[in-house]
C-alpha cells in the first residue's frame, strides 16, 4: 500500500465567529502559524483558504501570496493546495481562479454544481472546461473535489476530453457537508471510489464527527487522509482541537495500523508533482 499522505485543511471559508469557532485560525498570521505546526506534526499537504486581516474570506491573489510566503519563510516544504472555491460565496466563477496566478503546485477544483449550506455552489460544464484550461495553462495540479456521484462523472468526462493534466487523478471526496444532502459513510465512499481509475489518489474530507472514523477507514482502505479544522473543529465531543492535534492523531492511528506516512518527497511523487516547492 502507498505511504499515507496527510493533508490538513487549516481554516476553510466559514465566517469568523469567536463564539462558535474560537479555535479556528482566521487572521493570516494565525493561519500561517497553524499551517507550520500542522506540517511539523506530519502533514505534507496543506489546503489553504485566504482571509483578510479581520478574517473575512477572500479569493484575492495577494492574500494567498501572503500565506504562501509566510509558510515558506518558516522552512515548510509541504505541498500547498490553494482553494479555488467561492470564499464563502464572495467570489463567482472566474474570480475564484486568482490563486492560480501564484502557480501553486496544487489547487482545489470543484467538479460541479451542488447545494451547499443555504446556497447553490455553481459549476456548469462550460465553466469546468474553462477552469481546467486555466489549471493547465498555469501548470497547477487539480485536486478534483467531488461532492457527489455526478461530480466524479464530470471529472472523468474532462479527463476523456483531454482537459486534465496527465498522470493519476487526485480526487477529494467531500462528504457530509451540511446542505449537500450527501452522507459521509463508508458505503458512500466505496461507491464513489469504485468509479475512478485504480491509480487515483483519493482522499475523504468528512464534516464534523465523521472525520475520525473516515480517517481510520482511509488508512485501512488505501486512501489518503484529509483532516483539519476546516472540516471538524473538535478533538472529541465537547473538546476543541488544533490542526496540529488532529494531524498528530492521524500519525498515531497510521502507526497503530502499520501504514507508513509519506514525507514531502513521497507526497510529491504520489501526487505526480515535479518536485519543486512553489
Ligand atoms: Zn477548502
């Protein structure tokens, strides 16, 4: 079985809310600090959303550049996976793609439309094709975020149309998100991963309390793990977590289950990346 890639989704794009989410890093310096701590704990892939000084989510290029520069200045060699989402509904379509200008090694590629919270997350096929071209032009590896079965089908269609970079697909099954109507269950993941080619590098992002059992399942089933406060704020019921604590627990689980954890070089090889630290 391949070494386990541990990805940490450090902050997400939820609105700042010190009462409900006191442990979520929202200031840029706090996001940088938590990212570096998560890397030191064993995460070799960091999924980042950018925020203004007051914690407001943004897709602005400069806000992402600040995070990248701060994380690299700390000596962190993790692969950086920048969000091309909507910054909590603040960016639409092509405006979502500004982080690609920084030519990160990887960025998230939401593979279709879905209900999301109280909103619609838009991803019609013409936009998906345009987004795929933008990723290819920028040399950025897409992490195909699939929230449901149809997203997997659309990702495979883009691959058939020659719009995705060569090499194994990198797929994130994003499950149990409120408002999507899709459960985070083993049965759901078994169905979804049966649809992708055998060499696909697949992860599961499971919301809330499903994160821990899905982590254990992914370690055993040959997938890779996404943890972090974007998806789950708690270490256990009634106890807030830090990103590093969540990563440390994955490292311990992997050791117990005898699955080696990938270092940065192995992570780049598994993800089909060139080996730079951009
Ligand atoms: Zn995200």
